[in-house]
C-alpha cells in the first residue's frame, strides 16, 4: 500500500511540474515551431533514439554473455525493451529488474542470476552520469578560482562515494546481508550465492572498462539525439554540450525519483539550455521533440516485442512439457 501511495504521489508531482512548465512558458508558440520543424531531421532524431535503445540492448546482451548466460540476442532485446518500458512507468526506474522476469519467461535463466546484472548496469550509468555532470559543471562554471576549487573538492568527494558504493556492492558479506533483508520483505526469494556469483563474473579482467566505455557511447548518442532534435527546429548546440546537458538532466531525473524523470528531467533541460541564449520557443520545441521521440521509439519497440515474448514463452512451455 505504501509503494502504491508513493507511486501516485510521484505521478502527481510530475503532472504539476509539467503544468508549471506549460504556464511558465508559452507552449502554444513552441507547438507552432514544432509544426514547422524539418521532418527529415526529425526522422533522423527518431532513428537515433531507436538506435540508442538497441545499444542498451547490446550492452545488456554482452553483460549476460560475460556472466555465462548463453542467451539469444533476440531474447536480450525483447527483455530490454519491455523492461525499459515498464521502468519508465515506475518511480526511480525501480521496475527495471522486471527485464529479468521477461528473460526468464523466454529462457531457462533464473532471475536471481540476472537481477544483479541490472544493478551493475544501472551503477555504470550512475557513475558515468555523475562524472560527466561534475566535469561538465567544472568546465562551464564561473572563472572564479574559488568556485572551481569548491567544485573540484565536490568532484573528489563524489568519486570517493562512488568508489565506496562500488566496493560495497562487490562485498560478499554486504550482499548477503541485503539479500537476507530483502527476502524477509518480499515473497519472491533470492538465492544470495547465485546473486553474488553473477556480480563476481563481471569483475573479469578488462570487462569493467569495456562496460564503462559502452556506457559512455550510449550516453553520447543520447546527447546526439538531443542535438539533432534541436537542429530540427533551427537551433545549434555543440554535440558535446548536449552530451553533458543530457547527463545532468537524466541524473536529476533519477534523483527526483519521478517516473521516467517526467517533468524534472524536462525542466532541467529547458532551464539549462536557455542559459545559452537560444530562442526560448524553439528551445522548448526541440526538447519536446527529443523527449517525445524517445517515448515513441520505446513504445514501438516494446509493442513489437510483445508478440515475440508470447511466442517464445509458449515455445519454452512446450519444450518443458515434452
């Protein structure tokens, strides 16, 4: 009941933030700008949004293979797309581990072994977003040496905290303690040995670096989708700046725990981009296009994945029965 009440509250907060943005800015003028957007460039932005989703599915598939799960790439894609769709509807993306459930329906992989891989993937995202956000802030902050010094101190503290979190997540005693508490709260039990074994497999030589590199590529292309969306309404902002702004806004969206960052992420993007002196109505139009295309691309891929989920789930049941 508490979880449901919390979810309802977050939905209302997102709604009120969007209403505030609607009244604070003249969205009707932004909609007029959208109507005059270059459709070819919008199509490129849409295709790029879909490409980012496939990059995430590839990273998920690589994580599974590295952990010893010989799963088909198509299974990885379907579980990723459906998992992402569910997670955008839940506060703080807490529903993202549901992709392990979809994977289990199609294959024989146990959820206890793949859920920690979702945790590791999310940790990689957060680490990269934090580092890029602080580095970007340091780059664009006032020329004051004092301000730069304070931000550098914060940067070092955050890196230390991130290091402690990663070290803690890899600590066997800590993992067993958390799983024991979780098993007391939820009806579905998690095998702690299987959970820790899955995490341990990601510590193979060179793989953490490859994981972070793949994560950086994913988020750079996410920033590129924003860059092209702004370009469709006649605005130019450096792809590198877009990469930094997307990192900061998604981090804000994660911290606020709103479903899909709806409202908080959009507000952060609009206010940050406005500091570059771009035309406000075109700016809002570009952000709306960027956000709408990401949802449309995810919706299409998720809807297209449903028939395959049903087909492969039925095939698995027939195999087990025979």
